[in-house]
C-alpha cells in the first residue's frame, strides 16, 4: 500500500548520490515518471480505498437487482412471516406457542395439505375461524387483499413434505 511517508522519502532522497538499497526499492516502485509526487499525495487521501468504493457500488447494484427480480416472492414470504408464522410457524409446522394454543395443524403433513380446499381456505382466512365460539384464527379481510390471501394459501403448499 502507498504510504505518504514512503513517497516523501523517495522524493527527498531523489537527489542523493548513493541511495541505500531500501530507498532504491521504494523509488523504483513509486517514482518512475513522477518527479514531484508530493502534490499528488492529496488525491490519495480523498479516496483512500478505491477497492472499498467498488465493493460498495457492486453490492448496491446486486441489492437493487435482487429487489427487482425477487419482489413478488419476498412479498408473500414477508406476509406469511408477518401475519401467519406466529401460529403456523415459518415452516408451516404450527409448532409455535400461539400455534399450539390455537390448535394449528402441521402443514408439512400431506394429509393435512389434502384437507385444505383453496376456496374454503380463502373464506376461512378472510373471515377467521371459530370453534365453540372461541376464535382459532382471526379474520384477515381487513389486513390482506383476496389476491394476497390466495398467494399465501398457494405458499402453504411448499411446506408439504413428500
Ligand atoms: C392466531 C393464530 C393464527 C394465525 C395468526 C393464522 N392462523 Fe391460519 N389457522 C389457525 C388455526 C388454529 C387453524 C385451524 C387448524 C389448522 O388448519 O391449522 C388455521 C387454519 C388455517 C387454514 C386452513 C383453513 C381450512 O379451510 O382448512 C389456512 C389456509 C390458514 N389457516 C392460513 C393462514 C394464513 C394465510 C394466515 C396469515 C394471513 C394465518 N392462517 C394466520 C391459526 C392461525
């Protein structure tokens, strides 16, 4: 890495008749074609690490691209984690404190999957589910659109263990 001190050293020893081997090595690395390197030192401090800047740009671009390409998938997953996972679990197992209390079934089980009918499920998620007057699942009609709920019901399919 270029050191302020090294360059100063190389320049100030330019006039020396017999430079020491260490100084000569520094000179050959930095001095060629640059008789007065000192004034240019300022440019080094403005941008101390071009590599870091490049990394930041590349990371930024990758993030932007990722957002554009995966936005729909992230939406349904985000909705699941925000509204549903507290009971049904991130993995659909229903193995959460609230899920156990409410009686959420294990959506990894193919038999449970088979019992879920999309039209019925849409109605149930919109209006909520009650058993003996006790709420099992709260209604989501005011929080999510029909399309969002349909997406979530389709998303549940991916939990099935074949
Ligand atoms: C308060 C806990 C709770 C939350 C939060 C919750 N559920 Fe449920 N849900 C249940 C329970 C309990 C059942 C009935 C047992 C079962 O099927 O797991 C159920 C049933 C379902 C069913 C099956 C309906 C049917 O017709 O068989 C679907 C589909 C479903 N939930 C989707 C969702 C979605 C999507 C969300 C998020 C928007 C959600 N649930 C949020 C507790 C919850």
